[in-house]
C-alpha cells in the first residue's frame, strides 16, 4: 500500500506522515529531504545549476540514504550524516531551483519508486500523488495558512539555533510555493483524487487521526471487494 502526502512547505506533512507511518508500521519516506541532500551536494561542490556535465556527474556519483536512528529520521549524503545541515536556511533557499532541474527529478523519482517496491510506504513530497505514484492507494493534500506555516518553520529553525522573523518567513514560504507550483517539471499540484486537509487549526493528533481513519476506510473497502 502506498500513501501519498503532498502539499506546500510547512503544511504539516512531515510530522503527520511520520506518525501515520509509525501507527501503521509502514516505511516513511520524506522526499523533500532527498532534494535537500542533492542541494547540499550542489552547494558543497560549488556546482552551477546550468552546467549540464557537472550536474550529470554529480547525479551519477551521489549517494542519498534516508534512514532512522534512535527513532529519528536521519539523512546521509555520500556516507556523511547531514540531518541538521539539510534544514539550514542556506539549503532551504537553494532547494527550489535545484529540485526544478529535470535530471535531478528523474534521478530522485527513480530512487523513490525503487525504495517503495518492497514495502508499504507513506511518502511525502510535492508530486507523489500526481507523478511518482499516480496510482497510490490513498492521496492526501495538506494545506495551511502562510502565517501558521511561517510560525512552524520558525520553531524548526530555532531548534537549529537560527532566528528569522515570521514576516520574513512568510515571504520565503510564499516565494517557495510560487517556485514549486509554477516550475515546468512536476509542479506542486493537488492530484484530482487527493483528499485535501487544511491543517491551520488542527493539532497533530487531529491530523493523524483523520488520516488514519481515511486509510482504514480504504482498507476496509479493498478487503470487501
Ligand atoms: O518538504 P520540504 O520543504 O523539505 O521540501 C524541500 C523542497 O524540495 C521543496 O521546496 C520542493 C522540493 N521537493 C520537490 O520538488 N518534490 C518533492 N517530492 C519534495 C520536495
């Protein structure tokens, strides 16, 4: 079974996706973290986004591995633990243009499909229900007000010791929404059959119970077929 969770930045995807995966005992895959790892590799290696050869050689040699350590999602880039670094403001501001490169998307989508081949999976991102798994068993599309999302992002950044105002974060988030929704390849868009949930006024527990309830209904329906 594949559960696709898409939506704009800080709409509550990661926290609810992780908990849904835990409760169902499914694999959890944060595809945004994959694009963040690739972005960090671009920054570290000083690669220009328009240098086709350099992009190709980076993608041929890159090793992105998302795993769990001590119950926490952990990201490795070429064998190095980069879990905190991929959340930095530097990576966040560079990730949209990097993830708009078609070759980057092709490589990541291939990897995402491969990972989900042998296990039930909750996969979160921007294009999971529309492109990566158009036949996903259940598709959610989470949305939330920009200000609520900015406050969530501010809390995340504070945990990393970085400080940004809510006003600045609203601007960042809205700019990233525009970039992610208008890019040519696999833009952020709600799949026609996705269930939209507005998480602005919801607690994490409420989001998770609602999603689990919908998944269980789907499982019942499939069982009775
Ligand atoms: O979910 P996030 O904020 O960590 O995602 C970081 C960026 O990665 C986001 O701005 C767009 C990109 N992304 C994407 O293009 N496709 C996905 N499936 C997931 C993320």
